[in-house]
């Protein structure tokens, strides 16, 4: 099958992002965009970012509010279009970077991810931006560009906290200590950027207010495996601890077992999926990260009927299924508004993709260990 060129795909991603932003704004759904714009204006005015005075709570860092300032003063519809295009563009850049120069793999990943992204996006969230930052961090550490990798990790983590997990990409490489040190330095520098417009005491107060909000928000019920376990009477904290260990395991193993770029890219794809499945605050729009992980997974294997079927299931799972508390549609389309209790079905394809990635990683490690034993014998 002939694939579209990277330039065509880039244009499609940007156009889809601009359209998603415009549709969201046109239908009055751009609540996140309004929250971000309000926070930027509040920061410049020296007001509390976390007082809930916008249409919803601002739950991001003061640095993100500062970086959003250019979009805060544009007309709303212009900001919506630019913000949507920026997010989709970041996702495309990340997927292409993660291919590490393999043009066909990059195009397959972008094509496989796009339908799921389109079904899950709400047009104004920052998930695609942080997903792109995570994959740029992966590619940067793979190419020995730890400074750029550190910047990418910091950009993601200063928008949403969980992208700090991208620092794991430094572990398999010889200069891991330097890479991790640079992540810490860039995060620290990024964290104090708002000093350009705030006094130190005022910035400290913003951080104190932010951390207080996050502690209160920890009880939020998200759409993830953690929620399923909690609903079944299990310990959400225990599940998250196990998931954090599983998140780090492939990269810790890579410190002692020789791995290649394909192994580490599969580990990066698994990370994108697991940060959604293990996040107690995962939202409907968070699943764009799963779409990106699934795209990488699909591009890194052979074209077989089971893989295509799982890709289709994982794509459909992003759709507007099982999201209302009470069905409002009738007739043959009623399944589109099924009760939210059916939501765990959405997670099944992503769990299967993640398990498949773990099996491939385990096989790689076992093959390398057996090869080492043969050589030493």
C-alpha cells in the first residue's frame, strides 16, 4: 500500500488540529482553552491561578500559564485554531521523531494513530502536546541529545506532572547521570520562569496554592484501570505503585541487558499506554496518548490479521461510547450512549496492546541473555 508523504501527513495533522479547535470553540466546548487563557491573564495580573474563578479549575503549573500568555490576548477563535494545530502538530512531530529516521515507520505510526486521536480529542486539551513532548524526549536521548531531551521532559512535566516519566528514557544510555542531571536543571529553571512577572513570594504562594489543589483533586474519579480496581473494592494506591514499577521496569532492565532502539521504542509505546491506564485522573481526552502508543506499536511489527484487528478495536475504543450516565438515544444508535458502567470495556484493547508490548520486550531480553550465555560459554 502506498503511504502518503510525510509532508502530506503533517499538513493533515495540522488541518485536523485547526478544525478540531475551531469546532470545539464554535460549539462552546472550549472550556480548557478558556481556563488556560484566564490563567495566563491572572498570572500577569498577579492573581491566584488556583482560586477556581474561571469556568473550571486551573490544575497546571504557573510556568504553563506564563507560556500560554501569547494565546491569551488573541481573539478566542484564533487562539482555538492555533492551539488545536499546535497540539496535533506536536503529536505528529513526536511520532515522526520516535521513528528515528525510518520514514516508512513514521508514516505508518502517524496513520495508525490519527483515527484514535480524532475520536478521543476534544479540541482544546493539552494531552497531544505532552504526548509529543514525551516522544521527542525519547528520540533525543536515543540520539545522544540529552539537553534537548531534558527540555522535552520539562515541557511535558510543566504542563502535566506525569510526563516526568519520560526521564526514564535516559536510563538505558551510557550518560544517564548527565541526562538525568540536565532534566533536574531544566525543570528547576522552567519552574522559576514566572519570576519574570512575579515576585519570589508571589510565585511561592502560587505553588503552594497549586499543590493544595492537587492534594484535594487526588480523589478525582478518572477513567482507568485504577478506577476499575477501586470500584471492585481494591486498593487504587497499590495498583498505582505496581503500575509505576511496571512503567520503570523495561528501562531499568536496559541498564544491565543490552537493548536496541526497537526495544526502547516499544518500551516508549508501552509507557504512553500505561500512563493513561494507571492514572486515577485519566479523562476521555487522555486516551489520545493511548492512540499515539498504539500507533507506535502497530508500526513496529508485521502486518498480520490479529494486529490489524486489535488496531481496529483499539481505534473504536476511542470513540464516543459508554460516556453518559443515562442513555438518551434510542433505536439502533442507542449503544453510543450506553451507561457509563460499561466503560471498562474501552480499556480492554489497550490492555491487550500493552500486554503484547510486554511479551515482545520480555522475548528481547531473554534472547539477549541467552546470547550472552552462549558467547561466554
